[in-house]
């Protein structure tokens, strides 16, 4: 027994072995590691609590100070850092009226403060004249790794429309068509959004924390974003309420409906002559700053784009779908005599390998005429290539006497210089290439359809002709007398323009051209 006791006492006097010592250190380290975050959290909680007490004390002190002295204990205006600005704007303050608080002036009105004595560059308090709130410039990190700047507690933060932070203390003036509202709430919260007391749908999206945030408690404070497409009225203050089970924030938002830009007018002079009227197609274009759809209000514009000869004035303005109108744009233009329009605006072509007919316009008689004895030359308007059924009236003559006996005429259903129908009017004999009659030109090959060689023109006599094409039927009149009635059943031309021509005939003259659309 004594031996056993001696051995036990001897054992008690021995020190830890190396292995035991290492194990002990590891265990203590693990325990300490687990305890450190908790101790840090407790300390941070205490620091944040004291900061909030300082802020609340200052906010009360400033109210009393202002009441007694009719002024505020403020120093210089400050520009906040990004973190402070984000905290300020998250409660609906714009952050535009921030001033450093002079603690020396206000010390009689508040308890002793733990913070704000310029221990470092951001150890001071800031007062916002906009929201009457006090903020701590540098912020203080809480146990969750988030910076605390104020005593404002809230579940709803960073409410924006079109990336503009909304203020709760004044009307928010918005422009543009973007009405998407976003914000943040705790991940376990749901909210309601009401616009002018009407609830609208809400969608959520989790916020992913940045990987560089080395904080094992970050998940506890995770927020999620919400978004809602607002349905608002323009030029009216809209009340937007965001509600959780514990909190409600109200924002007044006014969407300014901006007027469209003054429109520009585009004018397309087609050269088409319909029923004696001149075709001018007018168009307008404008830009709406809000991205709204636009319509155009015209004054003086023809509904069918046809205008009489003379001076015309039109004006136009753009109007958005909310009724906001631009300023007027005015344009004045002149339309021409139909023959002058043909002379100025139509293609003066040469079909054969010859020289130009050197046509001229007579402003007194309002006629056009060829001055040279050359090959096939005339006028046509490619804008009319899609014309279908129509009637053309024209007066034609060879005047004055040119001492020649070749062709004057009219082309119709003209698709290009090598595909058309023509009425050739000749003074010559059967030896002429184109004796009076109806012809069809297909890929440049001329084919006679109707021989009317018994009729020939005479100098200085006006022939009032009418050409009527409907479907594959062609009718030609001399005055009121029908002289040719032909139906083309061999791949007829069913569309095309029209125009006068001469073939080797000087002084071929044309006037009073008009076209009437049939079955447009």
C-alpha cells in the first residue's frame, strides 16, 4: 500500500509529456477560436448600442437647441463618402444637405458622447437638413459585419426608380419611361407595394454577398431585392407605399410628361399627276424624350397627298399618348403646272441610240415640245410603275409646221424603256416604221396590235386623246370617239406608267395631261 501511494505521489509531481502539451494547446486554441467571434460580436453590439445612444441624444439636443436659439449647431457642409451616402439615401434622404455637427456648441444640450470627437478623419457626426437626422460619418461595424451610420431602424431600404433613390421627405420628380421600382428587404420578409392605393405585383431576387466579405455571420443579415413595375399617371403626384408586416414607407413620385421634340417634315415630290392634281407625299418625324408613342396632327395637309397648282402651307405637331404636344413645325411649298412638273421631275429618256430631243417648256401655253428631229425620246415617271387601271387625257399636236411627217404618241402601262404599250400617231405612209396604231413593246421587241393607218395627223391641229386601261383591255379615244378597243390575252402588262413621246419628229407638242385612277 505504501508503495502504491509513493508511486501516485511520484506521478503527481511529473510534468505534462510533450504530446499532452500539444493536445492541450490545440484544444485551448479551438475553444478560443470559437469564443473570439462571440466576444467580438458582444463588443460590437456594445459599441453600436452606445453609438445609437449618442445619435439619439444628438437628435433631441438639436431640436432643443433650435427651439432655444433659432439656429443649428452646425459647421461646414460636407460631401459624404460612398458608404455614408448609401446609408443616407436608403432612408429616402437625397444626401444633398449634410453638415458637420459642432459638438462644442451643442454640448450643453446632450449627455456625454462616446463618439464624434475627431479621433480619426471620420469620427464626427453629420446632420441632414433634409430629413433632420443625425448620422455618424465613419460608420460602426455591427456583429454581422454591416456598417451602422444612424439610429434609423428599418426593413425597407434602397428604394429606387430608374436607379434614382427615392426620398421620403419631398416629391420625387422623374422623367423618362422607366417605371421599374427596386429596393431591399430582409430575405425572410414579403412586402406589398401600392400605387395610389392599388396593389401591384412584386418580384424578388436574392442578393449575393461579395466573396471578399470575410464574415461568418453575413448570412444572418442577408437581404433580398424586390422589384415592381409601377403603373403611374403623368403630370400627377403618385403615392407609392411599400409595406412589410412591421413597417411602411411612403414616397411621393411625380412623372413629368415631357413634350415631344418639334417634328421635322420630309417632302417626297413624286411627280405623279392625278386628276389634274400634283402628288406630294409629306411625312413627319419626332423624338419623345419619355419614349412614348407619337401621333401627328396636321393642318393644311391633303388627305390623299394631292394638291392643286399654287402655294401651300402645312403645319404639324407631335402628340404623345398622354396628350402632350410639341411645338408646331410649318412648311410652305409650291406645286407646279402638270406639264411643268413633267418637264422638271420626270425622266426625259432616249430610247434609241440617238440624240436628245432637247425638249422645252412653254410657260405661256403650258406645254412641252421636242425641238430636234431625232429618234425615240419622251418622258415617263418611274414612280408610276405600279399604277394599275387608269385613264389618261392629253392634247397633242405638231406645231408649228416642221416639214416632217413622223410620229408623236403616248406610252402607257410602261414598266421600263423596253416594256410598254404605245399609241403611235403618224402623218406618213405605210413605209414608216410606226404607222398610226397600237403597239406592244416586249423586251425591246415591237409588235403591232392594231393598225389604224387610215388616220393621220396634220400640222397645227390639236388632237384631244384619251387612253383607258382596265385589266387587259385598252380603249383609245379621239375626243369622244372610240377608235381602238383591244384586249390583250398574251401576257398583258397590267401595271405601269405613262408619258408622251416623239419619234423623229420636231415640234411634237403636248399639253393638258391628266390621269384619273380607276379601281385603285
